[in-house]
């Protein structure tokens, strides 16, 4: 009788431990999914805000909540302090800039500098005031610029451009 009760207790302890570990793993997966969703939702909100110009009626038409629809926000200034650092691996670069009060996110554009000095800008990142680029061609001169998102008009003017050769 004692041996049977001990065996049952040990079996239940083992089952409990397996379930505890499975629950912990499930919680970690849930947290990762939530972080991924938050990033995608922020990108979508930024896009809608830019396209709508902050118009609450247009924002609500795409089923996003409108924060303080009656509050008029001032336009945001252009971000300053855009700077680049080469990464530890060829073709990598980290870009940082000073944050703008009231900005919800930032748009980063890059362009390879054309032989005539021209630019063909492409949106590289939507997000916080840090960008790690990993797809740069070594030896190519790039130009970068950033704009803050939020405030009246949706987007600030572009920052002064910064150029750097990818290493």
C-alpha cells in the first residue's frame, strides 16, 4: 500500500513538472507573438496616420481607435543628430538620431548616391530612433534621412541627409 501511494505521488509530481514546463514554454511563445503583433500594429497605425493626415474619420474607417480626436497637435520638427556607425560585419550599419518630442515613430529612408549626386529614396524602416541595416553593399556611398511621425500633418519634414560609405 505504501509503495503504491509513493509511486502514484511520484508519477503525479512528474506529470505536474512536465505540465509546468509546457505552460512556461507556452507563455514564452505568447509573449513573442504579442511583441510581434505590437510591432506590426504600430507599423500599420503609422501608415494609416500618414495616409489619413490625422483625419479621425478616415482613421476610424479602417477600424483603428482615434486618440483625442478633438485635440489639435502641432506639427513636429525634423529630427536632428542623424549619425551612422559601421557594424562589426561587412555590409552592416547602425543609424541613430535624436528623438522628437511627440513623435510616435520614425521613417528612415536610404538611397545609394548616384554618380550625378542624385537620390532614389526608398523606405527602409518604420519604428523607433534606432535602425540596424544589414543589407548594404560594401564600398557603396549611401545617403540617409529620417522623419518623425505624429503631430499635425502626420509627418515632419525630413532631417538633413547624412552620407556614409558602407564598410
